[in-house]
């Protein structure tokens, strides 16, 4: 089992799959053991129960769902991925944001 589980949520689960692969490459390069996966907003509740992620990151296109997820998920950080990093598919930067948010939540 991975040391960290990072869940990305977008409207259909398709656009984030490229970001997932870029984040996985960045994690491997940094020696981080992470299970990073993407899902559609409609299936997010099932994946939360199934995978027990350490952080939930929303695609910018569903940032309007942030408060809903924050009410549902109170034991892990819930963040919106920076729009520019998402658009540029900057997996390394999004991974660093996830790491920083998880570290902050652990304090």
C-alpha cells in the first residue's frame, strides 16, 4: 500500500488522468510512494470510501463544489488545484501543493 493516497476529482474524470500520470512521474522522481488517481465528481463519494485518500484535490472546473466536499470530508484536506498549474498539466507543482497541504493538516 502506498504511503500517501491523493485523489483528484474533476467533472468527468478524463482531463485529470493526464495530470495524474505527470504527478506520478514527479512522485517517482522525488522518491515519494503515492497512489494518485482521478475520478469523476459523480463517483467521488464511492472512491472516498473505497480508497480512503489523504487529500482530495478538485479540478478548477468544479471549484464551486469545494464547500460541499469540505462538509462531507472533515478528516482530510480538500483543495482546489491551481488553474494555471492544471492548465499547464504541471504535475510536479500540483504534487508539491498536495504535499504541503497534507503536512499542514498533520500539524
